[in-house]
C-alpha cells in the first residue's frame, strides 16, 4: 500500500509543463539558456511554454508553445527571442496574485526565470504563492551574489574592452585624456575587468565613489603627461556617472584635452562569446534537471568551477563585493603601463 501511495505522489508531483521567461535587462547568452531549457525538457517529455516580455507579458498572458524547432538557430543571436520588459505591478501583492493565477490557468508546473536580482525577487514572490520557480542568473553586471558568473558578462566585458582599445588609439593620436563610461549601476565589475585588461590609468567604480578626489586626479593626469605618456584612460562605471562633466573639469584644471565616451547599451548586444553560450547552456540544462528531480524554488549558480543550486531565499540573502586584492592590483599595475 505504501508503495502505491508513493507512486501516486510521484505522478502527482511530476513536472509536465514549464514556462520560461527572460526578465529585466537583456544579456547575450539568454537565447542559449532558453534553447537548453526547451531541449533538455523535450528529452524528458516535458512541454515548455515561452512567456514573452517577462513578468509584463505574463500579466498579459503572452504565452506561446516552444518546441525544439522554435529554438533552432538562436544560440548565436544576442538579446532574447522571448523579449523582455520591466514590470512594476510585480512589486505589488495584487500583481503577484494575478501572475500566480495565470501560471495556474496555463497549467505551468514551474517557471524558469532568466534574469537578475530584481527578476529573482519577483520569482521568490511567486514561490510564496505556490508557484515552483527555478532562477538562472542572466545579467551583464555580474552582481548576483550567489554566483561567480552570470550569463552575458563575458560578451559585455569583451565588447567594452575592444571599444576601449580603439579609443586609446585615437586618444594617443591627440595627446588626450579619455573617460570611457561602461555599464554597471551599483556594480563595478565591468569597469574593474576592463580597467585591468585595457591598462587604464584609473578605474572608478560605485563601490569606491565616496573615495574619489578631483584634485588628486588632476595632479595624476599632469604627472602622467610629464612622464611622457600620450594618453590617459579612465574607465568609469555608470554608477559613478558624471563622465561628460568629469572630462570638462579635467580639461579646465589641466589644460589637457579630455573627451568622454559613453558606451551604453552596445554592451548588451552582439553575438555571445563561446563562454556565454556554454555557461548559459549548462545553466539552462541544470534548471530542467532540478525540476525533473523534484527540486523547488532554486537558483542555479556557478561556484568554484561547479554548477550548483541554492534555495532562493538563501541566494537572495547573500552579499557580494569586488575583491579588495583585485582593486589593489589594478592600482599597482597603472604604474607600469
């Protein structure tokens, strides 16, 4: 009798249909994750429904069937075939109840959410209302606390690095100081990586914004000129901002021509790198594997060179910051450019 009850419980808990959505800012590699979710699910006879435009589309019931054919030839494409949007109503109890009711209406046994911290908080709210969720980190900012890697970061940082290399060429031609603003509102990972990889004279990140001093910067620009350098590169995270005005202040204080370049959303676009395609595929597959194993309300992560998972509450409670040693090394390396 106990065996029969256990088999009935297994049938009841079996995942038959899952939804997948991309939410928040788009990131190169999201399509690879969607593809992996659909194909890993198909291998286990699980149906997948794509939810267009994130939680906003869920509220409007923009839900479509996704087959293995639908996700052919998308792994190399940037952006997300499901599109994405912000959704203010998911921050309200009424909106959350509505979203949960729609998931039930479409018989979604689980929803795979690909996005950043804001998207994960929306998923956690759904989980409290009985919707099983699995989250996959997809953000170019690399600011999700529980994971060492998030989908899109490698492509974005390489896009920015290549742009900064080009700007240095013209900066050298004009004996110019160049401020390049990269993305990262409250996280300086793109700025830090590019600053080191591009050999920047200065890196400005949100985590250190209270420690910056204009007079010290002006003097460093002048000293750099005296040492015979023909350019001065500042990589500035958007969370620090003020890049155009900073260029004006530098030029007025030093007499050295200064120009600001804001790279903006070009960092979100483009064909994903091999690393982003691979990691996204592994994370997408891991999400479906967790559901197939009966796991609920988890966040997929890449930690210490392994694909792991955390309880969603645990994942959102963790903290993360830029390595102090990395910042120390970045400061030392500027003196040997």
